[in-house]
C-alpha cells in the first residue's frame, strides 16, 4: 500500500479513537453513529426476499404444496435465522469497546479541556488524582493518547512548562495570531480543525473536493447540517468563517457537472504554517518521520527552499540600495 494511502488509513483510525475518547464532552448527538437510510434493506436481511417470489405464493394453493408446507416453513425459518446472523455480522457489526487505557485517556481529555477553559495550570499531580493507583505506571501511555487526541481533534498541543514534566500547558499547533481567532463557548479555538483540514488538502494534491473534506469530517463525527458542541455549524465554519479569515479558499470547480466545490490553502495559511509543519503533524499520527513519505517530503522541501530564496532576496534589496553611490542633486544655476 502506498505511503500516502497508509497515512490516510492510520489517520482515520486515529480520528476514530479521538472520537471515542471525546464523546463524553456533552455532544451526545455528535457521538451517535449514523443510521442506515430508511427504506433500505441490508443484503441477506430476512425482509430482503419478501414479495419477491410470486410463484411460491401461487404454489401454496396446490395439494402438493400444502403437503410440503411444514417442511418448507421449517427450512425457511432456518434460512431466515442464517440470513439474520449473517446480516448482523456484516452490516450491524459495532466497533470493539475501547480498552481501559483509552477510557482513561477520555477522562484525562475532559480534564484538560476544563483546565484550558478556566485557564488554570495543568499539573501532573492533579492528573494522577483522576486514576486509581494501579494505573500510575501506565500514566505516561494515558497522557500520550490524550495529548495525541487533543492535537488531532482540537489543534492543541500539550507542552511541558518545565523539563521536570510536572507542569504542562496547551498551545495551538498552528502558531496562529490572536487577531480574529474563532473560539467556542468552551474557549477552544475553532481553528483547531484547521491543521487536519490543511492536511487533507495537502494529501489530495493541494486541492481537496468538498466531498473529500466531508468524508474526513464525518470520521470525527462532524456532519453537514448538524450542530457540533465545539465547532458549532461546521459548514459555516469551513465555508465562511475560515474563508473570511483567509485560511481556506472555497471555490467552484470549473466545468463541474453536477456543480461541485473544492478547498485550497489561502494566503494566511501559507503565511502562518507550511507544508513541512503539516507533514510533521501527519507523521505524528502515523508514528513515523516526514522523510518516510518521500513524495510529500520532497514537495515540502521545495516549498521551504522557495521561501528561503524569497527571504534572501528581500534581505538583499535594502543592502543593494544602501551600496549604491549617492548622486548629488543637480544645481539649476550650473545648468545655465
């Protein structure tokens, strides 16, 4: 499997884990799994064959059919039970419940969000009080999972304030400016979705169709037309607010039929982050290093080289201007 596809797959798995860990934040609707469309019948369902055998219905009036009816009914019941079991296994399978450490990570995420909201310091001693002493040795793994989810789902990176590891703080992984930063009632930056969105655009050739973006957001239980506890109206957020803040470009795909739209990076995203940072974000999800994705890594390096040349050119201009000889102003009287 190509590296890019593998990264997307692992990203989806991480997103699913993040969704499981954060579903206790009060958004019961957003955490609910989508239900199948009404009126559709899963293949192999006991109701799938209802009304599809008119010949069988007509045969019940014959004496031969009447004599074999009990055996036919028994066989039909067995087949129905087999189909029901097969249907439950194939279409109604639910993901395995999270392991204890994942549950503990969810508890810790809730604690971190509360601390972020009320702007209180995050201390290790307070985090340890959340768990039974038997989990003390597993705390580093719990903290790692919680921090991973915070960065993926909310764009907040957990950093040590001091090297002793006893105090932490949450900072935006984009290094966004404070001007016009969107926030929810929790005080969380709604721009937390921006780094994942920029990643989706980058992995899709620097432009992502609206369908690709919603496919990604659905993994996080963020649906079009459905209010989210943190991000509010997601369509308004990604097609209006982030566009107005000049982070995203949302435009019609030329000559598309039916009419469709796509997302691109806007100038502010290019100014405040870069492809290498996005690639580093992706490799955290994939638990690897940027050079493990040679195609995207080469593209990120090219961008860094272009930026470096641009900065060098800007710095060289004032120096060149300063070294130019000054020409004394001409005296009109001398001209005469």
